[in-house]
C-alpha cells in the first residue's frame, strides 16, 4: 500500500467517529445513535422503527429533576400537553406515527371518519410546533422523539408498538430517578414538591437506589367524560386530601379494579387512604403499578408485546425478578384522564395477536424461572443487554425467590378473587429491607421524600 493511503474500512470508521463527535457536540444524537444494535433486523418479530425528529427542551435542568417517561401516538399529543401542565420536571416522550407507503396515518379522535393518509412532512411540522408551544406555556422540560413505522395497511396501524415506544422514551431519559407513567395519567402535586426540595429529593433518590420501586396508587374518575377530566385535574392539583375526599364520595375509584383486579390489587387502596408512612407490599403476578425507580435498574421492555395485552405486566414481573421491592408512597398518587378508546384492543383481537401474546408471556415466565430471559428489544446488545445501564442478567437467587413469591401470590390472588375479597400480602422486610427503611424514613427522625411529601 502506498504511503499515506488509508485503508477504506478505517477511513469509514474515522468518518463515522467524526460524525458522532460532531453530533454529540451539537446535541443531535438520537437514542438510535446511542443504543441501536448493529444488526437489529436480524431480531425476529420486532417493530422496525425510525426516528423522524428529536427535540430537547432548552429549559435549564435541575439536579433534583425526575424524568417522567412516557409514550403516545401522534393524535394523543393533547394528553401530553396535560402532563406538561402539571409536571415541572423533565418529560421524555416518544411519539408514534404509522406510515403506509410513506404517508402518515392520520386518526381523528371523537370522529366517525376512518383513518386517512397525509404527508409525513405535515406531521413533522405539527410535532415541532407542539414542542415550541410546550416550551412557551408548559411548566415541564419536554424532550420529544417522533418515531415512525411502515405498516402494510391502515388497519394494521392500530397495532401500536407500545413497548418499543417505551424503550425509546426510557433510553432518552438522563436523570437518576424516573417515573414510568402512561400518557393518560397525571401525577399528583406531591411529587412536584419533592423536586422543589433537595432534601426530599435526595431521600427519594436514596430509596430507589436501594432497589425500591415507589408505587403511586392509580385512580380513575367515576365519570368517563369531560366531567371526569376535571375531576382528575382537581385531584392531582389538590393532593391526597382532595383525592381521599373524592374517593369517599365516588368521584374517584381505584383504577381498573373492576376489570382487572390483579393489576393494582396489591397497592391496598383502603390502607393508602389513611397511611401516613410508606408501606411495603409483596409483588404478585399481574401487578402493574406506576412506579418511581432508579434508571440504572430499569430493564428494557419486551418489544414483542405490541397492541394490547401483557405489555406492562411482563416488565413489572421482570423488574420484580431483579430483586426490586415495592413500597407504596403514602401521599403521592396518579389519576387517569378519560379519553376516547383507541383501536388497539379491537385490532389485537381480530388479528389473532391476543393469543400469541399470551403464548409469549408464558415463554417469558419460563425463561425467567430458568434465569435465561433477555428482553427482546432493538437496543438489547453490547453493554446494554438487559437495560440502558444493565449489561447482564440478574442473579439466580433473586430470580428464584421472586418466581416463588409470584407463584404463591398468584394462587392467593385467585382465591381472593373467587371470594370477592380484596387482600394484600404485605412483605415482611428482610434484613436488606430493614436497612432500606432508614432510607425511606421509616425510622424515627429520618427525613424522606416519601413520608414528608
């Protein structure tokens, strides 16, 4: 080789490195740049997504910020606006748009019109305008990604890739503490107070770094229309006292406990209404609360779960399997904001995916029991196989203990459901849990975000 002539491969590598450094300098790195596996298309049955735009908030970040991690389809941007109106921390949101032949599938809520196709450029322009307005009027620091997927037809655009979108939002979070929340839920004012007071924030941070998931009891209004939206807003702005009063008079009720009892049964709402200190609860299979957790311990969501079924349940099972203990916040909570029902449930049923998801879930449970489970995700490789900051699988001991507990509580839950009782198996704190109680402020004199909020 002639002197001074570079090898083509090295030249390409040098170009890529320089491009990456320049992108980093200008803040243009996307989550794909940071996490996408070298051969993602070799992973079967996963949504193939593309980042169309990525915009970060220009507002000043605080060291006490907690990032609310969420996802949504493009037509639900108004819900994100609602979250931004009540959350003063950072929001990392991934926004989805389906494409058919390169055209965006536009869905009009509260309309009898079928979805129709529009130019993708219109969606990108509206996306950027939304962020600009949020920067001007919202109190949150909004980090947005617009993500597209080419689908076969308009009907299949209803199969929303929920866990892929959650991974995009999670990968874009930067704070130590994250709140895993769906876009149709609003967090209560108590959490905003935590971020405003460094002492409370440090106590919360210490708790989640001790592998606690801080559970926010989830409520929904009794009214499913506009009145319900106002009830939800009044509750989160009014705090626990307002929520308790609304719960007593029927304006609020525990979320979906009349449809899927296991989803939030372990939270023990009756206990929460009078609780003054945090309380440990035992994880049971099917439990899917909204939680504050340490970003470093959060695993990827399994992206095979698209549409409607088991998508969050399997993630919480994995989180518990890692040895996470669940502790209910005695004051903070979240409320569902009513909205029109999406097409996702119907499309999942009619395509036959409903039964396929049940099969995948059973396989995941078997792999967790065998300590062989790795989330199926486009970002699951290299130094982030299990999660954004998790390179390897959890310990066998934690896996065995959690799976045994899940089996026991599943049987107990079935018996309780059969008898109509709502019971919660409260965890007996181990030595490790007792040590964590000090972090949570359960020992005399300890200050904590959980008890003091």
